[in-house]
C-alpha cells in the first residue's frame, strides 16, 4: 500500500488500461460462453489493443520507479484469466479438430494404417507393388 501512496500520479495512468483489459476479458469470457464467433473476434481484437497499451504503460511505470502492488496483483490476475480463456479455446479447437477428423478422414499418408500395414498410393497404371 505504501507504493500506491508514494506514487499517486502513476495510479490513474495504470488504472485506465488495466480496467480496459479486465472489462474486455470479461466480455470475451461471456462471448466464449455464448459461443458467439463475431463477438469473440471483436473482443479478441479489442483485448489485443488494450493489452498492448497496458504493457506499454506498466513498462514505463516500472522504469520510472515501480508499479503499485495492488495494480501489479490485478495485472497478474488478468494474466491468469487470459491464460484460462486461452486454454478453453485450445480445448475447444482440439475437440473440433477431432470431430472433423472423424467426419472427414484424411488421405493415406504412406505411413502405417490402422491395421498396422503400410498404406501405399498407386504410382500409376504400370507400377507394381511388392
């Protein structure tokens, strides 16, 4: 708390971008829960901009004498929420990929097939396979 009292001019400069990040993270979380692709895209772009501004301001504050502990803790919590949302998205993408692999099988790769035998592509009408 003493860091906040010793540098009151830093607080508003850091509070605004942090509030924007937190608000946008909440909106993105709601969009993810609703599975609204347009809102996810919009809030993701906004979050990217707000994060860039917050990182710039926090970096400047750190060089100028430090970041208040309360704001630093909030930034860490926002980072944790972002990581959780990223993980949720990654799991959703993996589930979608698995479903697509079942629905749309890929072409044989020339490697071993499901039965353990090598899958070979025909190299032409005059080719022989041993």
